[in-house]
């Protein structure tokens, strides 16, 4: 019984280490051209607050910052 728990724990740990997060830039994540972007929605998953940007100047500024 104890060996089964150890094997299960080792399997769980190996699964977690195989699912590591990869850091990507915005250009690597979204490989298309940004010229056709006409709306950006930022959503806070903790509070539910949502900010929508539709002004082209603000979109250009936002994309240039990130």
C-alpha cells in the first residue's frame, strides 16, 4: 500500500514537471500582423473587471508598450 502511494506521488510529480509554462513574447504568441487589430479586451480574472480599448491611437500605444 505504501509503495502504491510513493509510485502515485512520483507519477504526479513527473506530470507536473512535464507541464511547465513557457514564456513567449506577444509576437511569438500572436504571429499575425497587428495592423488589423481594432479592439483589445483586458479581463481581470480575480475581480471580473473588463476594460475594452477600441480607439486606434490607444491600441497603437498599448501594442507599442508591450
